[in-house]
C-alpha cells in the first residue's frame, strides 16, 4: 500500500507567523507575470507616444 508523504506545509515560521510553501510559490509565480504586464504597458505607451 502507498503511504502518504508527511510534508510540512510551513516553509518559514517567525514566532506566531507561519509562511506556507504554497503561498511562496504563488508569489514567486505571480511576480514575473506582473513585471511582464508592466513591461508591455510601458512598451505600448512608448510606441503610441512616438506616433504622435
């Protein structure tokens, strides 16, 4: 029979504050998408400013 792995979901714990690894992964994956979106907005703004 397969046994379920006993993985601790807490990555970092500072006193009463615990940061879970899946929360960190969400932030790590969200940050590049936000930066890419901002870059695309800046590039689109520069292109429209040149056309004026």
